[in-house]
C-alpha cells in the first residue's frame, strides 16, 4: 500500500527540489559500419544510428509522462570514431562528425558523444587524424561531443597526447571564438575513461560493450541539499545516513527508467550512473550541498572533506538501488553548470587549486572552467597533466574540460546558456611549464598498476 | 495497475467532482481518496485503478494536467511504479 507521506515526498522532490533523470543514453556500436570508403562509412553510420535510436526520444518522452519525472536529455553514445575511421584523413573525420550531427538531429536527441580516441599508450594514424580534426569538427557541428583518453593507471600518461591536446583545445577555442569558445565545452580530456558513461561530453560506447545498450544518468543535487537542511545539526554519521537514503531513492527512479526504456526499446539495459549532476538552476547545485553541510562558501577549508563524504555516501546509497552501476558514478563539480560554484568562483573563494584537490575525491575533474584566452597551449597541457596524474595515481577517472575564451581575461565571463551555463574567467599560474611539456614521451605507469 | 492522482492548490468548490468526473470518463476506478486543507491550500491524493481504462494512460495524464490548468490547480497523474520504486525495497 502507498502511504500519503511517501507520495507527497516524491511529488515534493519533483515539484520543489528539481529531481529529474538527467539522461537516457543509447550506446550504439559502430564496428559493423566499418568500410574501406569514407562515404560508405558515413552512410552506414547514419543508417545504424537512425535505425537503432529511431524510437529513443518518443519512448523516453512517454516514460517521462507516465511516471511523472522529467527526463532532461536523451542522448546517443557511439564507438570512438578513431576505432572505425581506419585510414581516414582529418577531412574525412570532419565528414564523419557532420554525419553524426545529422543522424542525432534526425532522431531528435540532445547530444551525441563518441567523436574521440583512446591514446593512453600511443596514437594510431586514425587516432591522430581524428584528434587533428577535432577543432573543425566541433566548430562545424552543433551537438557532437568529443573525448580523448590520454592516460590510464595501466598505461601511464601519454605526454605527447597531453601536449597535443593543449594545442587542440586552443585551436578549438579559436575556431569557435565567436560563440565564447563553445567548442571547448564539448571536448574533454580523460584519464581512466569509463566505457559506459551516459554523461556528456565524455560519453562513448566502449569496445567491450554489446551492440547497443541503455545507460541512464540520475541527478538530484537539490533533493540531497534539502534532505541535509531538514536533518539539521546532526553528526557526520547521521548525515551520511541521510545522504545514503536520499541517494537510494533517486537511484531507484533511474533504475526504473532504465528498465522501462530497455524493455520498450528492446535494447539491453547497461548501467545506471549514480552521479549528482548539477544544473545552473537555483536549487540544483552540488556546491549548495557542501554549504548545507556547514561551509560558508564552497571552496573554503573543509570543502574537500565534505565532498569526499558526499561522494562516498551517494555511492553507498545508490549501489543498493540498482542492479548494475557504472559510468562515472560520483558528484560532478562543473563550475559553469552549478549556481553555487559560479558564485564561489565569482567572489574569488573557489580557486583552481582547490578544484584540483576536490577532483581527487569525486568524479570527474577540472570541468567547465573558463580560463584566460591568452593561456598558452603548454600551460593548458600542464594543467591537463596535473589533473590526469591525480587519476592515474589514484586509479580513478579524472578529466579536464577548460575553455580558454579568446579575448577574455580575469574579470570577464563566458555564457553558453542552457545546461552548460556561464562561468567567470578563473586565473591560472603564469610561470611557464613549456620546457616540461616539450620533453615528450610517456610518464610510466605507477608501481601499483602491477597487480598481477 | 494503479496510478496516483494528486491535486495541489487553492481550495475551491467542486475540485473532487471535476477530478472524479475525469476519472470516470477514462474508465479509471477510484479506490482511495485522502485530502487535507491547510489554511486555504488543498492537497488531495487519489489512488485509481487504471487496468480497465478505455484510453491510453498518457492521455489521462494530459487530461489531468489540462484540468489543472483550467482550474488553477496542480493536478498530476503518475504511475504507481515510481512510488513503489522509491519507497519499497
């Protein structure tokens, strides 16, 4: 039997606390599209995506309506294009990006991810061509997202790829300079990238996945913040319990949506990603959760500890609620997408160094951070190297998505609108890291990668 | 199969009549009603059996939302599955 209190609690989470399912993402393998001619490859990719995901949006919309919870985004992730493009040139790759954009628009999804490469140990010719094409591909498409994995705990850090990605990010910014460098908001550099992540910009359909899969990303920072506020002045043990119970309920909704979507689409259920994903809306902020725990402003001393506890409790609560958990599964801290983070950065209380420390205890990394437009490629590469090192040494995913907005400097801001939000330009260290980045080669895998 | 119809808003005459009229039109059988009035606000929760409905459930959701709009109330029809998922182990 349903009781009134439970019913009202659920309705209140949706009405007042921004509870939603962030995304239903259909992962689609493109291995069966491989062809020796790029035009033929593009045709097969278009057909495979539009056929497999034909009903994704209507089905997700009907689930949304029937169970009464918003499903904010419907997305597609595909096999990393570098693995199917073979002998392509950068121009061929851009053509594939246009094809992805067109296929995604045809089925009506919000984003398509997988325009990327896995180069943690070295680069194939195809990977290199694809990476070289990223600036043009992101400038010429609307909803294609790109990710490049440059390191893993097993392989170490491919510093040649790190150096290259610094230059690619600068070029991508330059090519989308008229739109506040929005290309960079769709480009992320990873260490230990998960292969079933439904969240953008890093979603792709990994090489060990089945032909297609439904992966669901949950959300709900507002629900957790309100639960903490209601709990009042309790000890950390009790606080952790409050978060766990809330995460359990949020995840059960994700599990329900994943199960229904899988059943109705006839596509196997992959995973539920237990992430707290903020939006720029008021009341949907991870920073505000940390502040509800007793910090005056997110970014002050105590922030890393608060985030560590939050991240851990979300996983402990969520893991019991879902049969398969995967993806990134942790709290996200994208600056431009979180009203509390934006405020903390604007008043100078949230520094890039603190954000870096925070990424050691949560997913994912230095995310949606606007930096001065005159930042050199080498400095961006060094920033990536630092962040990636945290992931490699701690056997976790880390990532960098920074926006060096051309012509802008500290005191200015960039504005993307929608879920991507806006961000003040944050200052970076100015002494050069160029000689360090110029060394090239690989940083060897850490000793604890040798587990066998 | 059951659904929950919730009505939240300012109290006014005839709310239950119009919501139950809409249920009858779709062939949804009301099995339980609880309501409370707090100051001038009204909260009603209705459990309805939707297994013998004569139209798709999604049309019922739309009709309830529409009725809410017309009467200045928030009316939602949600499938029981979401409440079971969140509150039952």
